[in-house]
C-alpha cells in the first residue's frame, strides 16, 4: 500500500472512532414516567426531560427551595413534564441566573431515589431583544 492510502485509512478510522464515541454520549428526550421506568430497570444513563415550572397567578415559581446561606450548591424545584407529571428536581449547584424568568426548562440527568437528579439545566426564557422570540441558556452542575 502507498503511504497516502495508509494515511487515508488512519483518518477514516479516527473519524469513525469520534462518531461512535459521540453517539454513545447522546441522551434521549423522555418524560418523567419513562425516566422512572428506566431507573427501575437499572438504566443509569443521562436523559433529557422537557417541562414547565409550576407558577402561581402572580408568576412566582411554586415549590422552589434555594438557600445559598445554608448550602449554595443545593437547588430544588418542581417541574411538570409534557404529560403533566409533577416531579421534584434536585440540582447540586447554584441556582442558574434568570431561572425565575424561564418559560420552559430542559433538565438533563437521571432518577435517583424518587427525585430527578439534574446534571444540567437548559432554560428557555423570553428574549429581551425581540418580541415573541425565546432565548436559551444552559447551566451545568460542577463536578465535586
């Protein structure tokens, strides 16, 4: 084989390796019912759950617990998924900036002991620049 052919095969092998490793990290979008079922079956992979925050008539978030003076890395809230299943979510990091303004939230994580342990929170907030547009913000829990 010529050197150029060997070089081409090496590049193709590296590309296939990158694609396979990236596909292995991709998580799926499910509801809380499916997340609980996956956890009960021993499936420990990260998943995405889309939902809305429970708010009162004044627009304030209900069932949100964040006390930075006690533990700045513990944030708890209730999320309602697309099938109207209400679930407590625990995020072991600081409360994301503009969380209170969120219209829709995507949590990435897994079910643990009856609660959803979020590793990452993606927030969709109304854009302050264009009327009717949504702005997406991402927050990731620090590894400790």
